[in-house]
């Protein structure tokens, strides 16, 4: 069984302002109970590699 995960792009910008409640609300329904999430800022030219890597491990990328 693969371990799932998610990467959040633009939602991570909410952390810059310290608005963690808004960030949590915007992503809460995207992760199943017991699941994991990675919040990352990825440069535009790195997105294709990020998507490929996440797909290899059974993850999902949400921008």
C-alpha cells in the first residue's frame, strides 16, 4: 500500500501572513484521515519534477 501525500502550492502563501487557520481550512478536505501533507514552495521550473516525484510515490500535487 502506497503512502499518500499532497503538496500545496498557492495555499502555502497563506503562511507568509501567519494565517494558518485559513491555510488549514483550505486544505483540510484534501487529506484523508491518517494521511499526510507536505506544504512546499516550488519554483515554476521545478514543478514538473515535483509532480513526477510525487506521482512515483503515490502522492497528489494541488496548486
